[in-house]
């Protein structure tokens, strides 16, 4: 009997394939995705749960305790310094399908295009018509805010040593994840 022919062995193609990812460290709790730091999110769109367009981009998310916003009452520059020192960082790889990537790109175009148009209107109308210049400033700020909200993929709700908690994922993606069962030490 020939020993090199094992009918129960996996094919050589499956052994030489890409990396095998483990998604056992990703859960949901209500509208929050919880994952262990340095874990991968599933290769699905985080908005609609369709297959993600490859490659997915690794993004850094930042979080600091909301109590640090009280420093804003003292001084904005002091808040920025304290927030940069106290923030926690995590790297995540949220996938997006083609449709949601296009929506994100549209948001980026609205934000940057509106900012440039707002600056141009403000510069052209500044000397002759201050009302139009003010509309240029307000229009530019509005386009920036619309662009920020349209292009945001996920954001951190909390980051600690044990878990990264993300918000911004759609209900279909959340429904596909297993429920997080916290123990006494894992309070959300």
C-alpha cells in the first residue's frame, strides 16, 4: 500500500492558501462590536454584511475617557495636549462593500470640495459683499461636517487593555456576530 496517498489529508491547494483568520475574538453587545485588541474583523461590509471589497484598509481608532472634555472649559490647547497624552489607540480593519466605499468616497468629495468652494467664495466676495463671504464660510463648514459623517466607517466607544468597543456598524453585520456574554470582570 502506498503511504503518500492519504484520502483523508487536505488538498495541497488548501495547505498553500492565504492566511487563515480567526474571528472567534469578535462579538456584539447591543449595537456595539467588541473585539480583543489585534483581532481581525470578518471580511464582510460593516454596514450591510455583504462581502467586503478587498483589500480592507487598517485604520487607527482613538479613545479617551469622556471626563477629559471638562478640560475644554479651562483651555482648548490644554485639552488637546491632555487628550493626546491620555488617548488609547487600536488598529482595526473594517471592511466595506463597493456600494459603501462609493458612499464614503462621495462624503470625502463633498467635504473637501465644499471646503475649497467655501474658501474660494469667501476670498472672492470678502471685499465687496461680506454677506456672501459669510455664506461661503458657513457652506464650507457645513460641507466639512456632512463629509465627516458620510465618510466615517467605525469609531471607538471604549478602548482598554482587554477589549476594543466599536460603534457605527450596521444591524446586518451585528446580527451575524455571536452575542457577547460578559463575566463579572467584563462589564461594558
